[in-house]
């Protein structure tokens, strides 16, 4: 081996030393967290609530900078997360069902396989609700009414391609009924339309169903278990309809992140969700916590993809 | 009365020194933000929300209330001094504020804008405090068909804006309507005219288009004319007395504030429309309509009272129903949620100290516009005029670009801004009025969408549009607003004919 060869070998050795020590130092600079939704929404608030606690449990004085990149129902932000450098310095909020719906309904520059999943924090099951003074008392009664008079009930949803819209489409197929869907701009507007008597039913998330207890009646929740804040409300499964749907709020980065970085982040998440201080904040905000580690979270996303892809084949929500 | 006692209980909370400091800092910061073209209340509040997370709710909300009211007024300062609306709602302030400044009355004009903003803001905050609990039922009655008619009313009010070039105004409004078609169709989910751009899925960013059309052409002009004498003339002196009297303006303030409050309360019809309607109504009712656009104190008072009056009012449906009456109100809802406060009647029961405290803060920060906006801000911004026009022009473009970039951290929006700036430049050269375009852009998609929603809900039964009392009232107003200019013109012709 000549001199330059030795130098090259030494250089490579040094470089690898440098790079391992750099990895051990992660994060050396602020980490960007892309939130594909507007400030103030559920995805935004959840991310801004958890990340200070993740930072607290990270070594090296990590800082996370939240960047909102709203647009196209999350598509813009998801694209950016998926296409970013997988070095651990760009992370993002990865919400289902939007992250699996978009690649199904159109040509996107990302699919669910373009992400590294770190941890899921919350699962917010959707519920079907009527106004408190509605004659419809139960889900069975709603379905009877719809079978007797198809299309007689109008549902206000958060918009075409929203979780609400999808949930009701799936309900129509599972129960064999027809509901007219009126896509409002947001679930808040749909709720007001319900309270004003302009529509007959709407889909609400857990925070709303708890806060609006006196004004609306939740007929059933699309969860695999009853919710502690509304113990009397049955799940669809209780009533024989296999319908699970809602928004899961988890975090990850682009596919191909270094394993030690992913592990460091996953450990910090696990520590953060067990932090009593965080749990107090989460309870105050009534965050529907559902911690899943990287494996469980990935499996959950696959599962959601399966259910939604099947729905698209039967009855696409965008025609 | 428990509302009264809740209010009194909230007073000591908002007088804590941290809260007072937050309100004042927010107000001054808001005025500066509002005065910088392209920035404004929505951006300031969006930037501050993450910072307020660790604060006490009333400190956070006090600061945000200050930014909200401060920014609404701050837009008037460059509107008067430079003919650049600092915020979109200050467009109508330029019409009379700038001519006043040209006549050497810039100081008095800014002071009048401050007084008018304070009056509008205070009345709006009072309406929030009094009406928030009561307005729930009225707002609930507004379904898609009613909102459709409200937006048609807004579009019909273009007829008043047209002035003596109706053809060009109608073309501008039609261009606005065309632009409003861009984006994903909210009923079918199909993409329209997006050319595969993800950034266009939600429609073009309205703030970027508005800022481009309104803020950039003056900056182009500044650079084009280099040190044009036109811009150097607006100097600030001590506000001179005698430009206006309280007796003359009190009716204008009251009417404009009322208009601002009503516009603020209605969801989906806010922003510049309150000052537009207030300005046009004042012009219609004025004894001296010919002065409007040439330095009318009534016009300036109407525009500023109207735009500050929709601030607190927009929070009425936001706090009670969770439906924001404006974009800023939507952000404020987010701020409330961060502090664990969910809107709705429960909010008034569970956290009365915060809700009533916040409502009082909207009142206090409105009143604080007088000392901090009138005197202090005017002094600071007088300095801005000593900057050479070329530099100021470049500075405006730079700050505007930066501001629009930060909305979504998107370069696409910057290109949209610059493109709109070019459009605005040619519109100005060819004497096309920008206001109808803006109304078409903002209201077009809302009108289309609510009409189609109403049709879905009624199963394509068109009579639903004409069968409800609120719809009929708005319909009558539309007939009046369209018929009025035509009727007045016919009347004038007949008079001339009989005189001959």
C-alpha cells in the first residue's frame, strides 16, 4: 500500500469516526417538524403539546421547530416530509386517514411507504351525532328510518375526502343505506348546521362530543372501545357494524432515517407520554391519547390503508 | 345579573401588571405589524400563538387582543401617508386619507383614523360583551341558503363601488369571480384550473393576491418615479384643530360601527367588506358625496370605524359557536384551544374569568389605540417618510415578500404575490378599479359553494332559496343595493330634463 493509499485509509477512518460521533451528538441543530395542517387545528395543537415534552426527554438539548405547511388536505405537508433528507432533521405529523387517503384518490408524490414511523400519540374516534331534540334516539332507529325512506337524512360533513365523508360512505355500504352528504368547509361548520337544524346528522370528534354534550346526542362512536368521557355511548361494533374511523395523530419522518436516530426519538416519545406533567396537560385538553410504538403504529397505518382502499374500490368518494 | 357580576369579577384579573404589559406590548406590536404592508393581524397572531403556550391564558389573550386591535388600526398609517393599505381592510382608508395627507393634513388624518378606530373597536367590544350570549340563536338560523344570499349581497354592493366607469368595474369583478374558481371543487372534489400545483388546491392564497394588487403597484411606482415629489410631500405636523368636529362625525361613527359589527358577526363575510360597506353607505348618506375620494373626513372616519368594528364582533360567533366570523377570529379560536378552552356556551360557564376577561381586553386595547396609536405611532412612522422613495419602495417589496412567504412558508405564494403585483400595476395604468376584483375573488367561491350546499340539502328544490324569512329580507336588501345607483341616475336625468 503506497502512501496515498494509507492516507486515504486514515481519511476514511477519520471520516467514519467523525460521522459516528456526529450521530452520537444528534441533534446538533434544531429539528424541523412539519405540520401539514393550519395553525390552531387538532393536528397542530397536538403536535405543539407533545414536542416540548419529547425535547425534554431527548439528549443534547434538542429543540423542535414547528412549521405549518397546510394545503390540499395535508398533501402539501406530507409531500414535503416524504421528500426531505432522511437525516433526522426533518420530522412531521403524519395523520391518518389523510395520509393514506390522498395516495388512493389521486397521483401523489408520496405513499404510506415513504415514511419512517416513530410513534402515534392520539386516536380521535369519530361519532355520528344528531341534535339533542331530534326524534332519532339510537343508531338502530336512524338506520330503520334510512331503510324506510332512502336519502331522507342529510348529513353535514367536513368536506369531500374528509374523514367524516369517508366514515359515512363506509357506514352507507356496511349498513346498506343511503345518506345525502352535504360537504361543509369544516367539521365546525357542519356542527353549527346541525345545531341550526339545517342538516339531520353530522360526524363529530371526541373533543366536540364531550364539549357539546347538552346540545347534541352522539349515537355511536367508531372506535374499538367505549370512551371514558362518554361511557353511555355505544361503539358501532357494539351494534354489529364493523366501523372504526377517526384521526390518528402520529409522528415520523421520511423513509430511510438512521436507525439510531429513530430509536432515540422513539425512546423520547415513550418517555414523554409517560411524563406526569404531559399527562396533566393532555387531560386538561381532553386529548384522546392512544400511544403506539413504531411497530404498532406502522401496522395501524397498513390496516387503515386496507380498509380505505377497499372502500375506494366499492364506492370512490371522489367521482 | 350573573353576566354583570362575571364582568366585575374579571376586572382585577386584567389589571394585573403582566396582563397590562401584555396588552400594551401586543397593541404596539400590532400597530407596527399592521403598518407594514402584507403583514397584519392574521400573520401577527399566527406567529405569536406558539409563543403564548407557556403563558397564563389572560396574558396570552391580552397580548393577542392587543395585536388584533392594533393591527387593524396600524394599517391606516401607511394608507394615509403612502397610499399603501397596510392591511386589506385599510383599502378604503387610502381613498380619503392619502388626499388629506397630500393637502398637508397627514397628522390630523392619522389622528382622526386613531379616534375612529378606537370608537369602532370600543363599540364592537361592547357588542361582544352584550350580544355574545344572545346572538347564538340568530347565527344558528343562517344556513347555506341564507349565507348564499349574504354573499350575493356583498357581490351586489359592487354596484356602488363602480363609480363612473361601470364597464371596467364589472370586468374587474368578473376577473375576481374567475380567479375564485381556481382550486379543488369543494362539492365534487375535482380539481379546477390547478395545473397540478398542490399550492392551488385550496385556491390561490387570497392574502397574496390582495397584497400583490394593492401593496406592490405603489412600490413599483415609487421606484419607477425614483424620488417623486408626490411621495415626499406627505409630512406629519402636529394635528391641527378644526378639520372635523365630534358633532359632524358621531353619526358616521355610530352607523359605520354598526355595519362593521353586523359584517363581523356573519361568518364567511369579513375582512375588507366591513369598511367597504361602511364607506359606501356613508358616501351615499353624506351631504358632500363629491368630497369622497378627495380627502373627506367622513370617508376616513367611516372606513376606520368600520374596519375596527368587525374585530370583536367576529369573536361573537367564534366564542359562542366555534364558528369564526373572520380569519383572525379563526386563529383566536386556535389560541383558545391551546389553552384548553373549547368554544361554546360551556366556555362561559367553565371559564368565565377568561372569557369575560378577554372581552374586556378587547375593549381596553381598543381604547388604548388613542394614546399609543395616535401620538406614539405617528411619531415613529413620520420617520419612515425620511427614507428616500426608491429605498422605501424596495423595502416595501422586501417586507411584503417576506410577509407573504411566512404565511405558508411557500415560494409559490411569493410568485403569486409578484404576479398579482404585475396585474395590479396594469390595472392601475388602465384605470380598472381593484375593489370589485377583490370582492369577486373573496365572495365568489363562498356564494357558489353555499348555493350548491343549499341544493344538496333541499334535494335540488330551488324554492328553498325564496321560502325563508331571513333570505327574503336579504333579497330585499340586494334589490335596494342594485336598484339604488340606477334609480338615482334616472332621477338625476329626469331632473335635468324637467329643468330644461
